[in-house]
C-alpha cells in the first residue's frame, strides 16, 4: 500500500514537472526544447522506419563469403566489397567491446530472443548463428540507424545552409526527405550505404559553410567507407570555387583528389590477393533491362512486406522527381548545379556498366544535391518563392 502511494506521488510530481515546463518556459527555450523533441520523436521514428525497411528486406547476409557481415568484418570477403573498411571496422570494434562487457544473460537474449533474431530466420532459416554473430548483427543494425539519423541532421543543416530557412523548416524538410531512403533498397543494400550517405552529406555541409580544414579528413573517412567516393571529388570544385575563389577551390579540390587517389591505389593493392575483381560488369544485362518498357512500371515490397510500392525508374517516381527539377532548375544555385552535373556525369557510366539493373543506391552520391534541387523545385511549384540563400550570385 505504501509503495503504491509513493508511486502515485512520484507520478504526480513527474506530470506536474511536465506541465510546469510546458507552460513556464520562455518562447525561445520552448522552441529549442521542441526541436530536440522533434528530433527524438519524428527524426528517430523516420530513421528507425528506414532501418526497419533495410533490415526486413536485406539484413546483413551473415554467411555470405562474398559480402556477408562477418566476411566484411574480418576482411575476408571478395573484391570490391572488401575495399569498404570503415563501417565493418566500426562494427567489429563495437562487437568486440560488447562481447567483453555484456553479461552471459544479455548475450543469450541477443542470440535467442531478440526481434532481430526473428528477422534473421526470415532471411535465411539455415544461417549459422552464435554469440559473436548475434552481437555483430545488433551492432551493425545500430550503426545503420545512427548513420540514417545522422544523415537526417546533416541534411537539415544542408537545407539551412543553402536556403537560409528556420531550423524547424530544415528539420521538417530533411525528415520528409528521409522518407524516400527505402527507394534505395532495390537490387541490394549493404552495411556501408547509410554511412556513405551521412559522410557525403556532411562533406557537402563543410564545403558549403563549414570549417574547410575538416574537408580532407571527412572525405578520407568517406573513401575508407567506400572507395568509389573518388568520383565525387571533382563535384566539390564548383562549391569551393564559389565560396573561396578559383585558386583556393583548385587547392582544396586537389588535396581531396590526391588523398582519394592514394587511398584507392592503396586499398586495391592491399587486397589484390582477395577473390573477385575491382568491379562487376553488368552492361549487357542493364542494356536489356533499361530498353524494356516493363522496367518503368515495376513494383516491389520496399517499405513493408506484401505492400507494393513503385521501384527504380517507375513512371510514378520519374514524374515525382522530374516535376520539381523542371521548376527548380532555373533558380537553383549555380555552383550546386555544376556540382550535380559533375557527379551525375561521373556516376552514370558506372551505373550502367557496373551496377545491377535499377540498383539506385549506386547513385547515392547524387542524392544530397538532388534533394536540395527538389526542395527548391517544390517551393517554386507551390509559390514559396526564393530565399536569399538560393538567390546568391556565388550561387
């Protein structure tokens, strides 16, 4: 009886504190607190749904010797997957740390009772499963989710830097943009995809308005995560040129490109003994796929099992993206236009030659700038006007 009374008093105190906080905070403090709550509720919710879509559809291919999670963690996988070292290394370190700190009871829960274990059975009922792999799958799941949440925050900063809008508009816009992430999960999805999106969005934030000294190390992290980031280096030049002038733009882009080239040479030589090849050749299959009209009406269970959604280059998606591009292109920042053109020209030959049909995740280096263009186009379509950030001539 006494315990219940104490619990009731504590409950009243908690609810009273919530009420006092809600009605006594200043407007400035209320805005700040509400934005943090927005991130905790909406931002985390949206990115958790993205992570759920990823894990439900693909998982981590644990037993696959070519690109499975354990093979990537232990650097025994095939080329080019073994080149991508950042995310697997983070998972390996996190797994080793967790194995030392978790109690046997906690490990047993991860092995036998976790909801992620049930997803694993759905992926492959015959997959081997033990303590290290169970812990690694959970760590990898957290890495993917945190990368997506980080991408949302970096995307909000990117929108704020370019459009000079309020923090609320930037967070709301980025949250809506993250709802499109599952469209990447066609034809494959891997551990390093979410970190790539986070790192490239962060690199763009630094190039547009951050401390430029952070640009080389951040781009290097992006390369360690996925060596093909090399093709994005030239796309930084128009942004750096508009911000710092031609000379500094060339210097900073050159530094980034030299680092990128050095890493690609190193990682390819270091893992030259591994099976596989530097790239996989899919051009004949892709030509047949993209020349087939049926390819533009495809559906897939992207967001939820048994519920079809348009995939790849479905005409619904094409219209959804092309309409804002049409209306936003004229007023879009000139440096970002050139950056988008350069990265797209670099990616398209690789996409058709070395990617599997409509495996859209391989165009992810286009996505942050394309997202900014879509935001501008939607504002233009609905009469939102241009902000000072979009009208800038350094634009």
